[in-house]
């Protein structure tokens, strides 16, 4: 298993890093489009679609992304789209987590399918726009999710259930604790402050997400960082909820040793459009 994980990680890095650092944002947007199409295919399978129907759903997602690309949306601010998408994630995420695993099958399947494809489309548009904005900005968003996950893991291992009696969401993800969430938020907060300071110290040509927040007032930086860390947890829990309802451990086996595409991008689905919302307004 470890060997599979390492090989898969190296292959992914060999694909993503050249695309990320290529002078033009086109290769990265294209690679991200392929991943979102694969994610839509997984989404169809998780919601009971047959093989051909799942492939069709992935094709629809790719077509939607391509249409937005052709319309020039990668270079347009789209503040109201980001506001609507961000609000939808906050509201729907809260409702889904409140309903729990048992509540997911009661959501009409058509609504589930359409909502998932829209979430993937919005995330692709956000990550493509973030790459157009600049590598520093895109990496500041990606590392926020990574830091939240890593800090939560170590905080949970070290302090899990030492300050609270209940786990975060035992019916959805038994391994997560409130201490892990707080540790993830603290890690993101430290990352945000250090990154904003580094941008100012080295006069970064492309501002990061944290610099965008700090320019509106330093009070907004910790609030925005903690909010984004919380929403990364929401994305993770929502995907875990759906997998438990479907009775599967991973969204697919597309990434040997790592599960599926949705398993790797679940926390990014809400944070990417929310980052664009916070930056554009």
C-alpha cells in the first residue's frame, strides 16, 4: 500500500508541477478540468448511476467547464457568482451535516446529481481563475487546505478528547475530534499571518489570499483564515457523509493508494470558491 501511495504521488506531482509552473495558466486549467471530469464520474457512481450514465455525467461536467473557458470567464471577476456559490456551500453544508448520513438518501437524486456537478464546475472555475491570478495566490489557497488537514491530524493525535468528551462527528467520520479542528484552525492562522508578512516583506508581485484579506484590515485576516479552515472541514465531512451513505470507503480507485479524485479534493470544493469570494469583494 505504501509503495502504491508513493508511486501515485510521484506520478501526480510529475503531472501537476510542470502544469502549475508553466508560464501560461492553460496547462494547469486543462489538467484541473480532467480531474473535475473524473470527479463528476465518481459523483455519478456514488449516487447510483450506471457506468455509461456516470461517464455521461463526467462529460457534461467537462463540457460545462469548457463552455465557461470559451466564454472568457477565467479572466472575469464574477463576484456575484462567487458570493452565490459561497453562500450555497455554507447553507447546504450546514443542512447536510445536520441531516447526517440518514438524511442524504432523502435528498432527491436529481438534485444531488445537479448539485454535485455544479460544485465541481464552480471549483474548477475557481482554481483556474486562481492560477490566472498568479501562482502565489493559488498556492496560498491550496496550502491552507493542506495545513488545516496536517495540523488537524497531529493535534488530534496529540490532544484528541483531552479537552472535550465528544468527537466532532462520530457517525460521519469517527476519527475526527474537536481538538483536531482547533489545531487545524491554529495552523491555518499561523500560516496566514506568516504568508501575509512574507508578501509584504518581499513585495510579492502577486498578492496571496492572505494579503487580500489583510489589505481590507488586519482584523479580517484571522477571521477569514479560521472561516476557511472550518469550511475545509465541512467539505471533508460532506464527502465522508456521502460515502457512508453509499456504503463505500473511497470515492473510486482511480488513484491507487489514495482512493479517488473526490477523496483528494473534497476540502477544496468549498474553499476554492470561498477564497475567490473573499478576494473579489
